[in-house]
C-alpha cells in the first residue's frame, strides 16, 4: 500500500480500521521529535508488508483519538486485525523488536 494516508477525523479513523483487514495507525504530534524521527523507519519497514493498510493521525488535530484509544503519549503504533486492536507500541519503539516480534509473527 505504500505511504501513510492522513486521517483527519475520528470517523475517518474508525472507517479506516473497519475497512481493512490489516490496519496500521501511526499516531503522532506536530512537535514530537521522536514521532518525526521514527516515522521514516516505520515506513521503510512497512514497505515489506503491502497487505497492511497504513494511516497517520495527528493527535493534536484529532484530539478525540486520545480518549478513544487511551493514548497518553506520542508516537503510538497500533495494529488492528479485523477491526480489533492486536498490537500496540508507544513512545520509545524498539525497531528490532517491531521487526522480529510484531509484524513478522502476524504476517509470516
């Protein structure tokens, strides 16, 4: 699927999750250096898994996302399978762990 699609409302987020069997959300904030530094690494990893639909949400723009998904920090990486949250990583994401345990265990 390639690049992350920007979502701008909670309805768009909900529709995205329920439309795709495998849906990945990257929740970010504008002034978050960790968010901006991690995004290219996650995007490079996700290119290996074209069946996963990718979306990005600005938690400042879509403030209701914090309550909807119990988000207390950024970035937050969420993977949904058939509309249900399956995996979550937040703030300090270990890319090696993500590669070995997160995505590979589901897709392979």
